[in-house]
């Protein structure tokens, strides 16, 4: 089966008998927070019971953290689960996405039989004014990522507001993926959460995957003021989609404020260093603002780095990109140095 995402460490382990240094998945380089580990361990003694299907404790913790009503929250088995649920609940006949963008959007849209309209980002991978002109009454769903993936470039907040207003006027829903927003230097300036009450057509998606290194736990949530639509999303998938250990892990993760600040500080410093080192090797680097960097290389990199025990994300399967594009996560300084040393060998 062809995978269209990073993080396939199992295939590497099957081939080489050991784990790789994985730059293909954009998760926290500091590992799972201690509170989360402890919460999962404690929850293991209670897995004889079905999990709470309404995630009451977790939704209450998220509500306090995000400053929204618990009724505006739906939890799911990772962001991908919620993307599928939102798309199937929307029953949209035509959806608008950017190119490039996370491939999971189009996979879900295709599964739902939805026609896909792509809008190409400009040469700096930024959304521009032309996007507004594409939104009309025929578009029933718009999916965006703040900052975008795979480039890590943020969308101008005033433009986002105008886009959401345009969608509301056209009776179009907006799914705003903010799974990487907390890695921005000033995340609160770029989040669409303050617009939820004003625009019931807006859904804001987030997950514990990236910021708290909980990819294997599978836990995400969506915020929306349209409670009827959230109920439709709930019914668009099976019950008990969030396990008891995952719910306990989420509550614990929301208490890890010091950990989160350490992650954000590390990424901010290492992102600048890694970008400088990649550019010094002659690679064309996009000035990303998240916990990953997109760059271009005329020399093939994925296979030779894999042989050296390092995985990076080849981006040839992103719409609008080709096999010369790659994406790497920002990790610890020692790990980033190992990547640069390996790249130096490959490019020599």
C-alpha cells in the first residue's frame, strides 16, 4: 500500500531491524510529556470499561483551555478522523483546497465523492487575494491549513477573515486546520478561534499529535458553534472513537504548559539554525514558520539519507510539487546536526 505521509518508521524497522531518526513526521522533538505518560499508564488499569463516548472530562478540559463552550467541541481519533467526519457530514458536492496542501484533505474528499477544486499558492507559498474570487455559490466547503503544510507559511489574518466572510455569504463551510498554529511565534494572532461565535460555518481543527508528540495516541478535536453540524459529524463515524487512555492523555497534556513553552522555544531557535544550514548547502529553503522546513534539491536525497538511518519527507506527491522537493521536521540540535552532516556527505 502506498503511503502519502511521513512517519513510516515501521517499514524502515522491518528492512533494517532498527529504528531510524525520523525527520519525516513533524512532532515535538522532546518526546511525550511525563504527565501524559503517567496518565496513559494509570488509564491502562481501566480499559475493561468502554470509553466515555462523549469525552466529557476531556471536552471540559479543552473548553477551559480554549475558552469555548464544551458543546462546541467534538473529539476524534486524531485530526484525520475529524477531517473525514467533517467532509462526510458536510455532504459537499464541490470543495476548494490549496495546492500544495496536506494530502489527507483530498483523500477524504475523494472518498466522499466530492469534486475537488485546487487553488495554487503563489511562488512564496502564500495565499493571495485571488483565492476570494474562486469562492462562489458552487463551492460548499473550503479547507485551509494555518500555517500551511508542507511549506509552513502562515496566512494573513485579515485575508482569512475576508475569506470566511465570503464563505458565509455563499453558504459554504470552512474547515481551518490549526494543528501547527501553536508553533508560530505569536499563535494567538493567527488562530481563527475568536471568529467561531460570529461564523457558525467555521470549524477549527487541532490535535495533540504535533505539539505534545502524541502521534501514536490518536487524539484531535474540532471547535464549531454550529452544534447541529457537530452532531452530524459525530454520527458520520463509529462511536467510541477516542479510547479511554487517549482521553486521559489529552487531559494531562493540557496541564503541560511548561513543556509546551520548552517545545516552542526549542523549535524557534532550531528552525532558524536549520534553515541557515540547509541554505548554506545550496538548497532552496522556504522560510517556514512552523516546526518543519520545505526545501528543494537537484540531487535526490530520500534514498541516500535512508541508507544513513535518516527519514525525510519526499514531497513529490503533493499537488503542485515534484520529486525535487523535500520536507524535514525541526528536531533537537544534536539531531539537526546529524541531518546536516548526512546531507553534507550526500551533496558532496
